[in-house]
């Protein structure tokens, strides 16, 4: 492990609710507070989704979505924190299929244009934004990210100085991202790949899957990996030992142990710090992470 290990914390997704774990942050103030606590515990990067405070879930309303991102990023930035901010663009990329008429989306579909999906990125200008290089069955829905959509999103965010984080859920997604970089569709002198493991229905969260995917990542790139649920901490150890970076957080896992709900993101980050140090690694500071990622 020649380089220190970057910890990213995914503080809240758009699916699990407070009924599953009361610690899940929902409002901009709650999300910002959790992001800052995660940073204090050792996370150099915070990965942020927003939720509608009225429903506790992701909103299908583009204007409300943009406003919530503005409010959340402002809550974080006004503290003067140096934490690296990573905003999702996954919103607007999942559709349900109507089995009675497959050419029509099922109720609740939220496919959006490339422009709509990155509007908050152009407004908030975070350090990083996720870019899901994947089309796949995603739980009970379907994630759709065409090459044309990815190209438009990638070009738009790079134009305002934001680094795309390539989220890959299986080996083919890594290969697709490599091809997009090779052809100049995506441009980054030091690409960042996030290997997302254990998510239905992508690659399983196993050492075999991790090594297969990381071996496809270009030598010029920085990579990170995470597992969901009970595989979160084993994948922290596996990624750190294999020379990668790690991600934890309430988006991916609600527990610290079987039957023991996490009291917040900070305890998950603290566990990752312990694991990294136990295998002989060093946790990256924000300054380390910025240097490693060419931010």
C-alpha cells in the first residue's frame, strides 16, 4: 500500500428510509451534519444524494432536486470544511418497465435528460460527481445510461471543472469506461473508478469480483471499491489490501454488526479507519486525496 487510502462516505442514498434506520439523514441540514461528522471521523470525500424532506425519499421534481442540492452544499460549505464534495448524478437514470406494454415506462419512472441530470452539478460545482457507466437490471428497476447520455454528461461536468467518478457495477462497465476514455468521449488525465459490489444485479461482493474488476482499471487511474450491507467492511479490507481506496456510509449499509444499527455515518467511517490501519495502511487526508486525484 504505497499510497494512503482514501475513505469516501456515502452519507445517504435515495432508497432506505428512517423506518429502517432513524439515523438516515433527510433534510439538507441533516445531510450536511452527517457529511461533516463523517469527515471528522476520517472521510476525505463525502458522496451526497438529497431527499425530499416531505417524503424522506428522492424527489422526481427537477426544480426541487436542484434546490435541495443547492441547500445541502451551502450547509456544508458555510462551515469552511475542506472535505471533498462528490454529488450524485444517478438521479434520473432508473426506469420501471411496464410488462403489459414494454415500450412504455411503468408509473413512477424518472428518466431524465443529460442536461437535467447534471443541472445541479453545473450550479453547485462540487469537486467530483458520480457518473454511472452502466445499463443493467437494478433491483426491481432498470438503470439506463446510453453512451450518448454519458458523453453529454461527461462533457458538461468537465466544462465546469468537475471530476467524474466512474461508477462501475460489473466488468463490462469498466471496459466500457475504458473505451470511452480511449476514444476521448470522456477526458481525464487521472480517471477515478468506483467499483460498486454486491448491488442487485451487478458483480457480487467477493474478492474474486474485486480483483477481476480492478485488474481492468487503467494504470493511470485511481480506483476505489465498496460492498453493500454485510459486505461493507470485508470489502474495505479487501480494497485496502489490494491497493485501492474505500467507501462506507449509510447509503450502502445501515449496520455496524448483525442486528446493531449504525448510529450515524461517523461510526462506519471510524470502523473503516480501524480496518485500514489494522492491515498496515494509512488513511488519506483531504490534502492527500486532492493530490492523488489531481483535484
